[in-house]
């Protein structure tokens, strides 16, 4: 299962630091996210991009995690040689993270009406 | 309990203008904020001001003011904006000039000044936060230094009866905290309420990013009416509770999900979101849908401000030269790779001096590298070479060397583009707040 199936995400930038939120569509999945989307997994996923540390902050009230990636934006938004200097697309890359299938005890998210 | 409604009319300098008009006409708002000043923008504006003392404010100020000034004046909506950039005084004078041309008389326009702290930064020679070294190390490459001011001078301007407040660098949330402090009489050491105010400002400052902009992902997160995306309204009560909504009938959506994404946008540690006036805590914030396009936000808090002001220093960092070329059809990826190898070798052979370079295959792995970009061969590919140099002349040579692929590279390359530009970058220092003395000038149309 991909992270994208149970969570959404947005990237923000400050200098050479990127932050990526991971927000459960259904708050019931927050614990599952907390268990599987660790700072170590995120660091490994972005091994080619992040030169610094990955720190995870937990926001149980809104069912979200916030990852802060230092030395991740090619020397800083205002001087980076990268095509996407802000790293705006990192959230989409993170949503591709492979997760184990959800335990059946979890309620799954209701499908949106067609 | 008393509430006020604040609209957010822009999330960045180049933002759409029609949603701001919609907010003024049909939003039932008392305040309209425009956040238009990115980190680097003020340094570029300072360069313009050095060339022309009457310039250095937001290039869309005139267009925006012409679009909303008359409506706002007739409905008593106060405008608060950082479109003053490097020259709030000239921006205020321009606004007065526009008001007169539109036949609006008696409009009070305030300029907030004092964020320019270039001299204080040089004197203090503070350590740079993002890179090694101190202010003095930037030498004559330093262009500007602007401290993030708090809400106090904006509140002062509102208390003096200003209809429009034009600032330079202020904390973005301060644009939206000021009306709350002014209207509700919040004390400047009421950390809890100021923390809630920071939540309000943070959620509103990027305009359409909370009403469904920058959110849609077809099939997973669909948003209706994006072409007519409406901008947000914050309905704030005296005790700091907030409802985010938008003009009925406008495009987009306000949902728990859009609000949560924006709550964490550009946030690091959610327990300490540092602003000039307060250290806000977002970690206990709750987000609850209470109706269609109505989401209640509660639980923000705060503690005492740090006494230091983050200050952005703009400096000439380097030059970047760049070139691009497209390849299509069978073998496009291989021809793209060959083109990159050729340019790489030619830049060496011709002795182009670069301190850093990138060789990208757009359409294959330019954004996140090979490991995250596994997949089949694309139908088309665009190569991109970008390098950092010490001079503009040297930077020009990089794009030229890509363009010569037309007659000197692999088969079928097309659509060459090249550029060379000076890079004004930004670093930060922390300045003792007592060295910064904001003030307010009032102009009357």
C-alpha cells in the first residue's frame, strides 16, 4: 500500500530546510502512520536529497506528522541550482512511500461519492 | 461574542487580483490583508530603490489598489499589506495618488517604516544562521537587511485612523494579528491570545492555499471550481476562536483537510512557531468542520516573545547560467543523456569556471534523483544544464554551450532556451529587538 492511500501532504520551505506534513485522511489511521512513517524511513526515502537530519513532530489532535529535513534544498531556496528550488514536489515523492497493508481491524476510509 | 471578519487578498506578489475584489464586494469583511513579500523580494526591491528612489515597492500595488480601493472605502474595509517592500513611504504616496485619481477624498494611508536595519546589522556583525560566517563576511555583496517587525506599528496606524496600512518587512501573520489587537484591545503580553492570533495570521497569509488551492490531486483530493478559486475569510471572536470560510459561490473548498495542510505549511516545531510578538504553539490546535466551507479552528496558544527579531539579509551570492533542449520519440532518453555528456565535456574543454553544476533530464529524474524516479522510457525528454559562476559573462557561456547542441549534438534536439542571471540570495541573523524602532507616517488623499 502506498502512503498516498491514507494520507495527504504539503511541503514548505525556509532557507535550506524543508518541512513535509503527513496528514491522515481518517484520524483513526494516525497510530498506523506514527508506527510506520518514522523519521528513519523518511530519511532513507530521501537519501539522495537530504544532506542533513530528519526530525519528526507529532500532532495527534489533527492526526498528522510533521517532518523537518535540514540541508535539503540544494543550499537554500534563493540560491539552489535545482529546477524545483523550493522542493515543492517533495510531498508528492513522500506519498509514494510503500507501507504494509492496513490491519483489517482498522476501519477503512469511506470512498468518496462518484 | 463579538467577531470580526478578515479577508486574505493575496498569498504572494504575483497572485490573482479578482478574488480580492470578490472578498471586498461580497465577503462581508472589515479588513482585507495582502501578503505579497517573499524572503528575497525585498532585496530585489532594494536594488530597484537604489536605482530609483521612488521605486522599490510591489509591482502590482497600483493594479491591486485600483481594483479594491473604491469598494473598500465605500464599505469601510481597512486594507493592510506589506506591498511597501523596500519603500513603504513611496508605496503609500502612490496609493494616495491613485485614490485622488479615483476621486476618493479623505483616505488615510499609513506607511510603516523602520524594518530597514542595514546599519545596525553591519555594526553588530551578527553570526549568520543558515551558513558559516558573520555579517562582515558578506562585505560589499550585502544589499539589504530587513527585520521582521511585529504588529505594534500596524496597530498604531489603525488607531490613528488609517484606512490603508502599507508596510515593508513584517512577520506575515502580523498583517492579520494587528486588526485583532486593535479591535479587541488584546494586550501585547497576552501571550495566549497573541498565540491564537498567530494561528489566524498563519492560516490566512497564503490566501488560496487554504481554500483548495495547491491541494487538488485528481481522484484522491478533488476540488471543484479551481479556475474561480475564492480566497479565505477568517471570522475571529474576541477570545481568538476562528472560523475559516470563503465567499459563497466562489470556487474551491474549505475543509478540515485544506486547513490542516495550511496549518503545517512552513512550520518546523509546532510547539514553537516563532513570531516577532509571540512564540505560538500550534500543537494542540483542533480543526472541525461545522458547515459547508466552514471550519472551526481552536486551541492555539502562546508564550512570551523571544526579544530577538529575525532579520533577512539580501546579498549577491553568485551567478547562474542555464540551458535547456528537448528530445522526442524513440531513443529520446538516450539522446538526452548523450547531449548532457557532450555539454559536460565541452564546458571542461572550453574552461568554463563553475563552482557547482547540475545536469538534469527533465521528464526522467530531474526533481528527485534516479532512485525515486524509476520507470519506463519517456516519450520526450528535456535536458537542463545549470551552473554557478562568479560572473555573469561566465554564466552566459553555460547556456551557449547547450544551444550549440543544435548543430553540434545528438539528432533531433529542439526548443533551446538559455538564461544567465545574478543570484540575490538571503541569509538571516537574529537582531536584539530593542535596536529596531518602527514608526508610522500618515498621508491623506
